[in-house]
C-alpha cells in the first residue's frame, strides 16, 4: 500500500499547488474576515478519537483501539477505488529541520476540501524531497463512514468521513512520534522555549524548558509568554505542540506554525492576538459576522474555535525550532484542591507524573466531557504502542542526564470545596514561578504527604497564600490526599510493563 502511494498512481492529482493557489481553490468554503484572512467552518469540529484505529501489527496500549490488517485493507481498497476517479490535491511538506528527526510528509485530499491542505501547508516547512515521502495521509472527508486508520509501520493514515482540520495535522505528528520512538528517542506532546535569565550570581544563561499539557490547561499561554523579562533577559519561543527528544535531552522541533485556541482571544493576549489577526492566519470554526468582523467570544459554533498562525508571526521566536537541551521539564496540570502551584520532583516521581498525565478534558478532545478531570499518559492521546515503554524511556533519559530537573505546575486553583472555588492560580503566578525556576532561586522544603519538594519562598509571590493545607481541616486534607493517592495508584497499576521503580513511587 505505501508503495502504491509513493508512486502516486492516483490518476487525477494536482501536485503541490502554491499557497496562493490552495487558497483560491478553497474560496468556495471561505468566509473572508476583516483582516483579509480566511475562516472555514467544518461539519465536524473536534477530533474523532472514538473512531480512530491502529492496525494491530504492533502491541497496542491500554487505551488504543486496534483493527485487523484484513479489515483495514478492505476499507482502504474501497477508498482507493473511489479515489481513482476523483480529483485530488497532493501537498508535500517537511516536518522538522533536524538532520535525524525530520520527515518528508505527503497529504492527499479530495479537491473539494483543499482548505484543509491550505491550512496544513502552513504548519510545516518547505519540502526538500518531494519524491520520497516518509509519512503519508489520505484524507477523504466525504466518505460515508467516519473512521481513521493508522498503519504505523508503513507511516500511512487514512482519514475518512470527517472534515476537521486537526485530524490531518495530528495524523502526521502521531506517525512521526512512533517513528522517533523506534529510533530510540521520544516523541512528546510538549511546548518548548528558552528563558534567558541572570542567575543568583548575576550570570546570564539560557535555560531550556519543555511543557507538557493537554490543550486548555495553559500550555500555549505559558509557551508564548515573555515572563516579564526585559533587556538582556528574554523568552525565546521554539515549539507549541510536538517535540522529539533524544537520549541526551536534545529536543528537535516539528512544526512551522501554531494551531491555537481562539476562544476569548483579545488584545490583552497581544502575541496570539496579533498572529491570529494577520492576513496570513487561517481561522477554523470561529464566528465571523456578515461584515467580516471576527467574534472570538462567540462559541455558538463550538468552544473549540482555532487558528493556524505562522510561527514567524509569533513574537520572540528565532531561526530554529530545536532546543539544545530540556533543562527543565514542566508537567502542567489543572486541579483545584490539594496540588500546590509548583512541586519539584525526583527522577522516579517525574516519570510517574508523566504516566499520570493529569489534566482536564477539553472541547478539542471530547466536548461532552469538557471540564472534567482526565488522565492521559504524557498528556498525549496520540501514543502508538505500550504506554509503559514511554515512561520507562523518559525515566532512562532522566537518569542519564541528572542536570534535567522536573516540576509539576498547577494552573488551576488550590483549596476548592463544595462551598468555595478556592484560590485561583493566576497566569502571573505560573509565569513568575517558571522564571524563578530558571534563575534557580526558589527555596524548597519536603512535603511529607507526597514526598516531593514544595516552595518555601518564591520571589515576587506570597507563596503561603497558595498552600493547599491552609484551606482544609486536617482530617479533610488527609482524606483528599488519600483519595488522590488511591486514584493515582489505580491508574498506574494499569501499566504492567512499567518499571517497578516508577510504579512504586506513589506512597
């Protein structure tokens, strides 16, 4: 099958039209905004996780759905037969710029839905080899059955019966992460940035950060934030979605565009707002009025409004998407009770929190459960293969690189109960904590309930205000701790191939 696709045997294919041609081909679906950018409205407005299947030639993880090769091939044969008489668009792009961790990507899509090719084109880099694709996706939105078929060994995905743009973007990232894992690295759903700061000895240094978190937890906000740094000190943005880590902690970037959430976007979020209101952006399921004005606050279409923005139009980016080293790993969670604003982890604790992947469900994943608590290994719903292998490999990388430090960052609240929302942890608190982590200026003390370190003093923050213990009676706090520990133990206990050193971390 991959041989068939690589040799481009579809009969009627428009090969690599320019970005201008792609937009013109998509005019029938475009709503032109006041910024002269396109907005497109799809019928399906979130990912179709329940309709996604991996051809089970490989061992599958606990939460992955498999399909036999025989059944997948039967569907694909029908699709290929249908496409022989259809006009298709073929776009070739390159994922990443790293010598080892970059992939030639090819998208086929029926011409009527060229808007998806236009948007996808703007997420990756110009191709250097259009004849030898490493990864191929075939997208047929009009197919009568909604099903996504992933052939990990061949690097091929068929996306059928959905017109949601995010499926095309994630299809390539999913396959690339699997390939990187087979190469001995790790594909991670994480943003990356550098904080250039003066340490406590007044020496200017670059500190590399990667930030894990499902959409809706603040990952993009923290990735693009300047942390109030000025002068010689600054923030440099690298990636927002997926990175590829090698055994030495080097993190290669993947994309040349960001796929941002736009709900509530305003001029107060100047970096994202400026990029989203550029004529080069492409909005996805955002309300546009008849006169072209854009209403980012209107969620009548969906609360999962999005925009593809060019990385070069995000302030504080530079000429590379790679990170020399992930000096600090931040596991973003959004809880409202006993998790402090920040905690410093041991190596085994870090691997455990990677496996826990605690977060909240968002409208991008399952709109019917948006706002509910959720656990997802590595906050990455696109893992192929045994999840425990990912945790074990991260644990191994951290052991080999003792200079890499790991933290939980809670972007929710502390102290919530049935009678109170608790104390909200603001963006300013989270960004200040990250800045002080980079400066290595936080004073830590042991939390005896959890075994991790919690802050005793953080410059610029009244940290005692965010101590969860201050909001509960002793017995109530203890009950909440025990309940959360039990939930975590039950979750971790699902992964039989996980290292015992990781599995036994939750006391």
